[in-house]
């Protein structure tokens, strides 16, 4: 009599283990390394458009904090609302997005429609109109950043609620993956003597 072959249990269990491993790795990537987000407001126009989908990497801010080195000027950061916004009723789980325009020790002011850092005018490659407000000179405290939206005249940012604690930063926006006609890296402008560019609520795709 021909013996009946036993079912391939080992193969099946091995496949399930592989699948489970990939799921765990994907979740670790999502939580610890990189995660997708979407843009629901216009405070980062024209750099980021409404409904753009972006990737946010989370490693760089952690390394910067460990090394006590602030993030580079021009970085587009995603962060939790600071205390001033929490006091105003913001959801503590919300994520916002802006550009770093000042680091600890920098002096910033807005005068005659122009942002100045350490008394040097910052060149704004993405801004068409002069800024329509004045901001008295401020010095960015240690372990904090000054962040602004690229759409400076329609952005709830540091000029209204103050500096951003570095520990509030979730990650830096590095890549736009949707829509496809704008697929590519997110612009980090040159930050020489004549400097840069620059918050919005930002949605998770999960």
C-alpha cells in the first residue's frame, strides 16, 4: 500500500514566520525610521502643496539630540505641537510641519517685510511677496529652534508662538512620493550668508 504523504506543515509554518517577520520589520520602519505623511494645509506653499504625500525620516533628529547638534538650517521638520499650541487647544497627538530658519544663539527679526538672521537678510527662493508683519528681534534659546512656514504670510509658526523645543521634533521631511509629477526630494535650500527659506498641520497616512 502506498503511504499517504503528510501535509507540508513545516513549509507553511516557515512561510508564516517569514511573513510575520516582514510585518514586524515594516512596523519598525514605520515607527522608528521613516513614515508617510500627507499635507492638509497651505502653510508650506509653494514647497509643499495641499494633499502632497511625503516621507518623514526619524533618525536624524535623534542623532542630532544625542550629539547636541541642532538640525541644519533649511531642514523641513515635522513636530508635535509646542506648549503654547497645546494651551490653545491643539491635539497633543497632532503633527505639524515647518522649516528651520534659526538655531540656538541665532538672532532673528522681521523688518520691512524681510526676515533677518544675525542682521543678515535671508534670501527666500520660494516666497513671492514681502512678509506682511514685523517681528521684534529674538534670540533662539539653547535646545530650541525657530521654525516658519514657507508661505510666511499664512503660517501659524514661531513668530506667533515662539521657539520650538528640539525634543518636539518627530523627523525631517525628505521625499515627496505623490503626486508623481512632483516626485522627488524635498528642497533644502543653501544656507550661506544670504540664507534660506521656511508650519502646517500634517496628516498621517495610517
